[in-house]
C-alpha cells in the first residue's frame, strides 16, 4: 500500500454538519476500496482565491490514507461522480 493525502473542497450550499457527513462518505469510499484512513483534518469554511463554479467559498477537508495504486483510479472516478465535491487533489506521500 502507498501513502496518499487528499484535499477535498465541498460545496458551500451544505451546512457544516452536511459537509462533515460528506467527508465521512469520502472516508467510507476509501475503506470500501480496502484502503485505510490514517488521519483527517477538517478545515471548515474557507474563501477561495478565485471563483470555482460560481462559488466564492467552500468547506476544506484533508485526509491521509493508505491505498493500493490500482484502486486510486477507481477512487478518482467515484469522487468525480459526487456532486457535492467541487474539487479534490490526491498527492502521493513519501
């Protein structure tokens, strides 16, 4: 398994509780792919440097996890289908 970090931005249309629930959904998605969540840091509501999809703010969340490389593409495909996720960035850690 490799070590990864994912930063996700959730829609500001959600309440903070709903954003945290969406974060739990992302963590469940990782574990359903036989990954292991190591750490989570929910940053909360932050202002963007520039508008994204006509929104000025969003809820930021950072999750560190372990996952096999062949499952990473499947994770990205499923994240692309989640309408409440505005953006995400997966980074491989050393």
